[in-house]
């Protein structure tokens, strides 16, 4: 919901004449909102965005999934399958050209996690040629949903097998970033006043008025999506669209988990942007404080990295920073120059420039290992298992297969990590008889 | 005689636009105006200059921008129906461009080219402009070149390629480059190459541009290409400008099917503000240009004057990495004041060339008394030499390393390119590398 809010704001800023232009309207018709209980969707419908969505795009039920992946995936997945396919087809027909599916959900609950992954397989079946990019909100360790490890691991297996690209986001990281911004805006150092409307969490100037608890965090994710799609929506000297992201960042089909970071988090009010600040933006993108999961990419191994720059930044700035940062970033031996870059001329509202970095990096491994630990703690004692096994279609094998999938994923990342220290010689070239 | 330009992908479209811009401004008030106009433009019913170009891209934004920018400038424009675009792009995937988009839209693209060709009284040839790093320029570009070769078997086809920065613009750029070059080598008559790294150097060190944008890069490429393609007089053209630049270029430089890679350098290149305060002499310009050729320096900065051509007979192949750049053939194009007094003997020295062509056959000279693009005197050297050997080798080496771990291969296989196809391409290019390395 924040995404649509901010997207409208971004386009309104650029397009003085009116709110709805061609690119914009195509964007908005193509959303399908699914929830198995009505509260959230109803709120959206009563809010200022109600004009943007119509009832054919919505699917709700009454009682929710009880934080149970099996209920979401099996029960609702099969009950609503036809309706979902139908709505998706309608939305797809509106498109001149369907480029990709964006799925946004959380891993810890029942609906987003269970029904969400059911929809994912459905998309693969019905639209096999269309790229599927998933933004998954991973639960923090202190999550208040007890069964979130089960839900997450069960969902992860689906993501590994059926998604083209996954952008994991951890709530804890979002909280940390929000806090950092709050600290900055309250510190009131002279010369460091933050421009209004210019933080990555600000929604003011968007359509909805009041800010609610998760709003700030959700804004960050919304900004992530805005930046990924910016090159598809606006012009630039080096376009980077969504298909290119999947192509460049996924060297092996299962290793498609991308760590994202957004900078700057806020714009200071002084208008001139010295090169130093621009360079600082690039440095920040690689710092562990700006990542949307708790990970430190600089100390793990990069398989590939993409930099999407928006605003008044030229190719020479981009090159200078890549050269500067490159020596401190460990890249896998066969991809030493593994950079994908994009330049979009239109910056986000309130900023003169911004950077989104997407990395395929082995630093996701610890996140997965922690998840595995939390899962194992519950599974060992068979805690809450019966809630799942009672659901029709659900069997114990789902659990064992899911954990196996996670195990082998972690192992694959581990193998790559092991190559980090070793010096890999160049492969001998083909020799031509002279 | 007219050249039809086929602009492919974001880079191809952006660079070609700058080329038409340069050529049009250069055309304004010169004796070679008619020939120059004829070569690149036709006149619409309202007397406007319309570029002889076909614009192709798999997503619409770049073409839309290009067409409207040209229309706004008031000096020339693109034809209304000369473009073809789709919505979704090629995703930086050569296989997607070559196996899917190319064949799917073959008829439309061929039709657009046919229309443009038929508008020419006499067709000099086709110039396809593209990059090798992405998906459309490279993949669709290779496919389109193949189609053009089939439809116009006896027409000259030149490909102008922009090679990406060595430190990544696209992660799979080396794969895309290898596949493109291997395919084009069989189809194209000659391949003109510009490298982003080199042009970037020109922008920063010679033109003193602080914040270099792709627009700056593209303007330099256009300037260099323009200086080659604008009308000039060869030794036997008897004062008549309308010769076939593409045909002349190919016969001057690409005399052997194994050697088709052409590089170019132009001298002088300096900020426009400095031009008024500088004086140029032909001896000075030519001396620098010759040394740039020999030492394989692509711009006037940092020339290594120590490098000399090897003395006497008994030359060995440059396996030991001697810095002398052996040429197969060279084409020197001089434009501007007092051009007939320029002494070019230095380029006819047999020591510069491989032993199996006489220097008379290896060296060609074009002249035009008309100055080019603000420079009172300018010289461009188009070379078929070892200048591109090192970047080519680097590109193939990196691609091979990546291939050894099979990274990203599944993305290509999804669209119909197999490991065999990759191996074939690698083999062809190793052959090209070997041939150039053996040049002595």
C-alpha cells in the first residue's frame, strides 16, 4: 500500500499536468491484493487510495490463516485457486506487455507465507515465461508469532524452487534504519537539518495523511520497489529493467537471494552536493547499516552486484566509485568485475540522487542458518506440529523436504564461501593449431 | 551514394543520433554538402532533412527520446515510420535477442530496411550500429546482420560496435560480446570498434570534461566516425565527392576474411574553447598520429616515443609482448586547410606493416580540403592492426573463466543457446586472436 502511495507521489512530482499519465496508469491497474481477513484491505479501500483499486483486483476472506502456513497454502490455496487465476489473467490482459510479477509478502504469518507461495507456484504454471520477483519480509528472532520459523522455512522451499529472484528484508533491519533516521532528525546539529519529506521513511506529501506504526518501515520497502522499477518508468542514459536484474544477478538458478541496500537514507538540507557526499552515498551502500537484512556483505563473498543510480549522477561518478570501492569487496573468482549498472535521470522525490544496491552475496547464509536454528528448536520438540498436520493435504514430509531444501541451499553458499580464501587459477584457454 | 544506418539497442540508437547530428551540422555550408546530405539524409516533401535510418529497440523509451530530440532540433529529423520497438527489452540476454526477438520480428525489421534502401538512388551500403554488452544491440543486432546479409548478399555491410568498459556495465557483457563477435565475423565486411574505456580517456584527458556522461562519450564516437564517413577524395576520384565510403573502406582495409577488426583514432581532439588558440601543422599532426599507431596509443596523451618499428628482416611474432603494433593495413583521412601539402610518407614505411602486403597496397589515403567539425585541420587513421588484440583477448579470457564455472549459462539455455554454441564462438574468436597475434 505504501508502494502505491509513494509511486503516485513520485509520478505526480514529475508530471505537473496531471496525476495519471500513460506509464502510471498501466502500473496501477495491475495490482492484485490478497488477504484472508478483511481488516487491512478494507482500510485501504476506505483510505484515499480507494480510487486506485477496484473490486476486481481484490480477494479477501474472513477468518485469516491463523498464522498457519498449511492453512494458507493448502486450504486457501486450493479453495481460491480459480478466483486467483482469474483475477491475474484479467490484470495481465490490461498489460500491453507483461514484464514481470512482483510478489510482496511476509514469511512469518499464514496468509502471506502460505497462500503467497501457493500463488507463486500458480504464477509459474500459468505464466511460465514471466519473471517472478518476490520481496519477502523475514521475521526477526524476537517475532511475536511463535510458529514463524515453521512458516518461513516451509515458504523458503517454495521460494527457492519457484521464484526467479528473492529480495529478503528483515524487520529488525528496518527498525534499525528507522531508529537511525529518528536519531539523526532529532540531533539537530547545525548544518545538518534534514530536508522535509526527504527521508526514506517519510510518507508526508503522499496521499494518506496519518502515519501508523509500521508505516515508517513499510516506506523503506516501498522505496526499494520504487527504485527497482524506476528505470522501467523513467528515462535514463543507461536503462536497467527488471529482466536485466534477474539475468545479471542470478548465476545459478537456486542462488537467487539478493541483499538490497538503499542510500541515502535522508537528504541534508543544504542544496549543493559536493562530490564527497556523492561518493559517501556509494560507500554507504556497502555498509552493513544500510542493508535491509542483518548482514555484512563486505566480509562475505560477492557473486554479483547491481547498482541502480537515480538522479543527477553521470557515468564518470559511477566509474570512479566502482574503482574506489572494488578493492575492498571480495568477488568470486569467475566474476571479478561482476557489476551491473543502471542510470536513471529522475531521482526520488526529495532527493537529488539515490542509489539502490542489489547484491548476490553469501552473507545471506547466516540469516538462513539462524532461521534453521529457530526451526530446529521447535521441530525437535514437535511443538505446534499438530496444527499443521491437521490441515488437509499437509504431511510431515513437507517439513522434512523443506528443511532439506534449506540445508542444501546453505551448503551451496558454504561451498562458494570456501573458495574465497583460495586463489583460483584462470581456466586454461583453448589452443589453436598454428 | 547513400548509406542506410540501422540503429540497434540503446547504445546503437544513442550513438547513431549523435552521428547524424555531427554530420548534419558539418554539412551546412561546404562544397561537399550535396554529397554529404545525399549520403545520410533524404529530403522530405517539405524540404526537411530526414535521416536514412532504421531505429530498432526492444523497449520504447530510447527511440521515443531520440525521435523527439531530433524533431526538436529543427535541422534534421527521423522518418515517422522508420522505427520499431517492443515493450519488454531483451534483459541483457544475447540468446533472448538472437533466438526470440530477432526471428519474431524479422519481417517488420526487414521491411523497414527495404523501404529505406529503396529510397536511395544508389546504395553505398549498410551501417549497423550497436553495442556488444547488452541483449538487444548484441543479440538482435547479430540476427539482423544475418538477415541483411541474406537479403542483400552483394551489398557492403559494416558493423560499428561499442565495446563496454572493461570493469563492468553488465555482468554478462563478456558472454554477450563473445557471442556477437563470433557471429558477426562471418557476416560483416568490416567491424569498426570503439571502446568506452578509450573514449572515456579522451573525454577526461584531452577534452578536460569533469563529469563525463554517456552523451559526451557518444559525441566523441560520432566525431570520429563522422570524420571517416564524410565525403572525401581518393587518389582517383578526380574531384568528384560521391564515392562509396563503405566500399572504399572495406577494400582498403579488410582484404582478408580472417582480419576484420578496425580501430580508429583522430587527431586533434581538444576542448572547443581551446581550438581558437591552437595552431596545427600537418607534419606535427602526422608525426603524432604515426607514433600513436606504432605504440598502440589511442590518444595524443601519454604516447610512448620509445617504440620503434623493428629494423630489417627477421621479424618474429609479438608473443613476447613487444609494444610495437604491427598493421595489416591503414587508411589515413586528412581534412582541412592545405591538405594537399601534407606529407604522408611516414605511413608508407614497410616496417609498419606485415610482410605479406606491400606498403603500397597496405596504405590508403583520402583527402578533403573541407575542414571537419570546427577543426581547421584534422587527421583520422583507421587501422587494421593489432590494436584491438589486447582488449579482445581480455574479453575472451574473462568470458572463458566464467564459462568454466558455467555461471549464468542456464539463462542462455532458457532461450535456446547451448554450451556447444558457446564453445563454437570461443573457438572462432581464439582463431581471430591467434591470427592477429601472428601478424608480423
